């Protein structure tokens, strides 16, 4: 099984709400999500976030949500720790991906 893991914090400091800001009539996080859905080798899509807006958009798009703990969602938190948390969360639910493709919610230029 190959999964796409979108990552995005709810509380951006540099540009508030950058992960959900509207770009061409879609929230920014929709672009990597749509590319993951179009990818032929991705079996499932998850998002790791603490942001309510991101959670709502993800659920509307059929993306599975991993709630990121507050201590991993601070401006000084390390991205790798959020990824490790997501991998542990998946393992606790007996999901063992062979490949994890990490997509950033604030990047709209991914391709399938």
C-alpha cells in the first residue's frame, strides 16, 4: 500500500491561513490533495493537521484525518516529528504503507 500524507498546520505565522487561502477558487490544500487523488500509485490519502479548516476541507474531499497534537503544531515544531507521529498513528491502526509520499498543504504545484 502506498499513501499520500498531506501535512499542514492550522496556525501559520508567516501567512495566516496559507494552507486554506483561496487560489483560483480552491483552498491551497486542495491542489496537493487532487494530485494525490489523480496519482495512479497512491492507494489512500491522509492529512496530518491541527487546523479545523483543513480538517473540514479534507473530510469534504474524502481524505482521512490524523489530528496532530498541539506540541507538534507550534511554529518551532519540526516537520519530521509530525511525519513520525502520523506513521505511528497509522501503525496503531494496522496501516503499514510501503511508500509514503509527503505533500505540503501550502504547495500547489505537485503533479500526479
